């Protein structure tokens, strides 16, 4: 079976396929690929069985990451929780993953695919490298049912506390609200001993996605104390980033924000709220998302075989921890360099 490679930022057929196929997410979109290219310089590619100038019927998107720290890699896709192969059947899938495997074996350290699908077979050039959970809230029910599925103690009582404290919520994507979000993002990442992604990344996401992207901010007496960033794709809403000021955690601002966003998404006619991935050993995060009424599904990260696959990730974790100790200005400058290598 013939396999072809296209540039999804130049070939309009990719955007058309993404808009039509039910398996697509924000991570397949041209907007996400554009932001990755503009901020980090990653080159986007799509492999497909469709002939040149014929309608695109399938494809696997990935980016080329060139790093002297983590190696030269193919990733589907950097900073994406998941990126399903958009493929019709097992024969087409096999042809595409074998092509990616051959490319990786000849020119790259490895290739990685992030998917909830189980169709990748052990005899193919990919194996499961890491396992996560993906959390989805079904919005196709009533608001009453959505509220009743919220955990009483950890979510509903905190929502009630936020209401008593007169927490206000607003949203937008202006430069000022983006900077409020980023200030909280730096606080949160430092709290977890991790560097934040650069401000340029969030600014570019806002520019590329336009009205599809929204920053939601919870305020106490005008002061921003919690924020989440969401992106809409067709009938689905994706929660991608969240941050808060730990001094105000007791007030329930974050659960209140999620509930407000869920109500808005439901009233807008959306059918799913994607809460993103959790590492399987991150019990607290898993519990929080389940308490929001989300169901979890297995999310596998597949890689072509590579010697010592975890070595460089250890180096990156150590560097991240050291960088998180820097003053804010130096941290933000250093993080832009670091994240080019993480992907």
C-alpha cells in the first residue's frame, strides 16, 4: 500500500478531514500545529494513504523535534494529551505506522504516538512506553444530573463555599487576562517544582485559536485567585491548563470554575468536556477529575523501540526542578529554551 507525506499547514485537505472526522480533537487542528511551529519551531507532517490531489481519507499527524538534550524524535503530538490516528481500518493503520517506524529507524531516536486506541499490534514497530488515563465528562445529560454527579464533599460543598465568598468569574482572551492567567501559572508550576511553559506559547494559542479559546478567571474582590484555559473543537470542550493561588484554595475557586465552565458548555450545546490526561500514579488528580463526574479511559503512549528510553526524561526532570528555583524573569526565559527540547 502506497503511503504519502503531506504538510498539514499547507495542504487544506488536512483541515477538511479534521473538521469532518469524529475522532479529531483540538490537537489535530491546524491551529495547534501552527502554534507548535511558531513558538517551538517543530515541523508538522502527516502520513496518509490518500493519493496526491485526491480527497484525504486518513492520516496520522506528528511533529519533528530536534534536540541535543532529548534527541531527534517524531512525536504525535508534542504537548498534546492524545492524538488519535484518523484511519479507516487496520490495514491502512498498519501501513502508516510501519512507514513512521521505518522513518524513525533510519533518521530518528524514536517515534511516539499518543492514543486511546488498542489497534497497534505488538508485531508492529511500536510498543507501549507509558500509560495514562484520559478523563471525559459527558455533557449529554441534564444540568441537574451533571450537578448530582459532582462529589458532595470535595466539589459541591466547595462550590457552595465559593458562592458564599462571592467569588466572581469572568472570561476572555485579552492581553490583560492572559497575563493574569500566566501569573497564576507561574505560581502553580513553581509550587510543583516545574517550570511554566513560556508566555509566548499561551499568547500564540490565543492568537491561533481566536474565539475557540477562552481563559476563565475566578476573582476575590477583584484579585485573580484561580484560572483555567479551555479550547472548543466542534461539539467538545478541552480543558488544557489550570492554575491557582494556594493562599485561597480553601475558598473552592477551582471547583467553582469547573462547574461554571461545565454549565456554559452544556448551555452552548456541547456534548463532551475533555479534562485531559492523568498519570496513573497521580491519585489526587485522578480523584479530583472523577469527583467532577468524569469517566476515565486508558491512554497509551506508544514508541518505536529505543535503547534506554527513559534516560533523557530523567535529565529533563532534574533540569526542570533546578529551573523552578530561578527568579520569575529568569525562569520564564529559561523555560522557553527548555520546552523546545521536551515536546
